[in-house]
């Protein structure tokens, strides 16, 4: 339902922004069918373009097939180029999703350990800088060069995340503040590096680094005509690593224990401070791996905007996927599909790309607030029995007696019946002095008499 509401609100915005719909509204009462048709065409056209730009472009498939036939091709000579044109949007979606899913896996580690890591951008930049430097500065053989660049990205991201972990463990610094500040430090460190000879050369005036050597690049999976690269295999490894770490390893158990109850974990012999450092270091290492894959597979050189929105989108993807491996993969594909499909929606239908970001935010909002969705569809869950209906009673609630306003009778709850039975047993065991007084006139000498009601908070304090 969260997706339905998000796309419904997106449909309303599409209708409002459509020029034909606004024109048809001027003569709505004369010809209402024109307005309804314009609304339908605006919504279906926009979302159709979104799907074509994210998954399969049937129009490009048809155009390519017809052009190849006109050139004299037939059979597989027609099918293969047409499939390549039609499936290109899907390959772009997978390319965009690759670093996003890996970075979201790193975010999930910190979230499941109870730490809100906002430093995805800084850790990603650290990984890209280290991997790119190894990629263009060191002349290593093929295979070894790629592995060295990936390891450099992992180490740099882990160190950058470990800084926040050290500040948390040693000085109790809030990880939200420290990771945000580290984002800015990494960003300006990148800007500074792109103005030095070490990264750009003496004669370069452009804010870009040297190109990564061919020996350090991730190989392309579908040839030079597509951007999809072997980083997709790294995604599978990262997701499997996340599952094993958090579900099967002792270290992951420590992470989850500290995230669930730090005090209980400390009693069990798990150090929350040491665990906080390890959590942010491991999370940073995964995000750094995402940065290395991004620069070695897609960008192939450093630029000032190389991080883009990957760091912050990874936070959203991890939250949307409930920090689980399968959920992260699905959420990452969704966000990547919205991003790539939104470009075609903007160029072909004139719908602003900002609408895609609105839909992304709405999806997260509705998933993060289930009561809001239940309210919108008219489903209300009553947790308080006194509010009406048969609600759930939570532990610790004070037993209440439902008073009949008409007759003034008191309906005793099951808890009160249990208390009365316990008093009877006490009276038989210790004598009548321990028996509860029967209901009747209040006793002025009794401080707990109903005429002098006791505040439950004061009673609890006793």
C-alpha cells in the first residue's frame, strides 16, 4: 500500500503539471470526457515512460528491428541488436544499483547494531580516492592491479568509518555528528586533491584525475556498447557477506546484541565501546568497496561530483529494505529503476525529474509510518481498551474497572479477581488480619481507603 499511495500522489502531481489537462479544465462542463482522457494519457504516458526507461524499451526494440530489416538483415541479425536496444534500460538500472546496494549493505550493518551512520558519502569518497589512486598510479599486472585497487577502497572506507567509531568508543562522540562532519572533510579533501599534481598532473586545469589504467578496470559484462560491468558480481558477494556476518558469525551476533540491548550485552561480556568501533569500521569498509566499484567500473576517474547521492540514497535503501539482504537488493533496484526511468520520463513526457525524488521520499515516508497508511485506508487499531473496541492490553497497564454509568455497578477485571483470590489465600495462611476488606463504606482510618484514592505513581514509588 505504501507504493500505491506514493504513486497516487505522484499521479496527482503529474496531472497538475500537465498542460493539456489544464487546458481541458477550461471547458470541463462542456466536454468532461476530454479532461478525463487528458488525465489518463498524462498519467499512463508518464509511468509508461518510467517503466520503459527502467526495464525494457519496446519502442527502441521495434525501431532497431525495423532498421536492421530495411538494411537487409534477418533472423538473429535482427533479434540481437533489437534486444540490445530494448534491454539497455535494464542494464543501466543494474549499473546504477550496483554501488547503491553495496553501500546500503554497509549502512545495514551499522543500523542493525543500533548506530545511525550518516557518513556514507565520506566513506564512499575515501574508497573512490584510494581505489582510483592505486588504479592510475601503480603499474601492476592485470588481475593483481584490480584486486589491489578494490582492497585499497575497502581499507580506506574502513579507516574513515573507524575514525567515527574511535570517537564514539573513546570519547562518546555522537556518531551522527561525527559522520556528518567526516562527510564534509572527505568532500573538501577530494576537491583539494583534484587541484594537485599528484592526482591531475601539472598541466591539467580540469577538476578530474588521471584515468584509471586498463589493468585496474572492472571488465564489462556485455561489451563496449553497455556500461554494465563485473561490479554486479561484487554485489552478490557483498550481499552474501552481509547475510553471513549478521546471521551466522559471532561478530554479527555481538553487533545485534549491542543494537538490541547494550546493557544486557555488556553484562554478557560484550564491550559496547569496542563493538561500536568495529561496527563503523566494517560498515565503512563495505561503503568504501562500493566507492571502489563505482570508480573502477563506471566513472573510471575521479571528479568532484563522483559520490553523487549514493551515500545518502544508501541510507534510504537500507531503511527501506529493513537492513536485510533481500530487502536491500529489492530497494536498491527500485531506487535505481526510478532514477534511470525518470530520465526518459522527463525527455519524452516533459515530467520533471524531481517528481522521481518526490516518489522516493513518499515511499520511504509511508513505509516508515505504517499507522499513517492504516489511517489513510480506514484501518484503525485500538491499543487502549478504554478508547473503545477490544484492544490489546500491554504489559504494565494498570488494571481498570469498567463502571456502568446507568447502574453504577463495577465490572471487576480478571486481574482484580486474581488479586482477590491471592488475598483469600493470604488470609487463610496468616489469619484474618491479612484478608482484604470487603467492599463497603470507606474507612477514614485507612490511608488506602477508596475515599482517599492513591496516585498510582506514588504507590509505585513506595
